[in-house]
C-alpha cells in the first residue's frame, strides 16, 4: 500500500484566484519542483479538504482538472496519484499556454508599481530556483 504524500499548499483568503485554482496551482508547483514525484499518492479528497478546511467538492474539482490535464491519475480502489510525465501538448499549444499565462501574470501585477526590469529579474530568479531544485534532485 502506497504511503500518502503530504501536499504543502495553503489557501490564501485574500487571493483573487478561486480556491480550487489555488489548489491546482499549488499541486502543479509541487510536481514541477519535484516535491511530488511520479507515482506519489495524494491525500483523498476528504483528507485534503479536512487539511485545508474547505469543502470536499472544491478539492474534487481541483483533482478533476489536474486529472484532465494529465498530471494526476485515478487508480480504481487505490486513490489519486501523480501521473508519469508525458508531453501531450504540441509546440503550438505550449506557445499558446505560455502567452495566456504571461498575459494573466501581467494583468495580475501591472498595478503593483514595479518596473518591467524588476519583474523580469524576479521571474528569472524564480525560474532559476526551480531549475536548481530540479538539478539537485537528479
């Protein structure tokens, strides 16, 4: 029986994103940084809902979206697991998603009064930290 992995995400009440989106983004980040690796068992819907003190339907919605994206897989009678990585997106789709994410980011931070240089440096720092974590796990 696989041991359930802890998910280190928190719900921010002041966040403009819906709670299910915060869960999706948090789990995606945990997978991207290697904190949740392929084959890792996630908490049940009910267990994560209790941990985050939210409605189980919200967790189910987040898990459903992550499953549809191919990041999680449900194994009948066993639970929810991190799926094996696979590149299912075409280069064109990847470019479109990068564009959409960039536009969301700009819309979210444009009122914060940071210079484009400051934001670029911050993003680069974050990306390099993720890359470094990934290299340290290899």
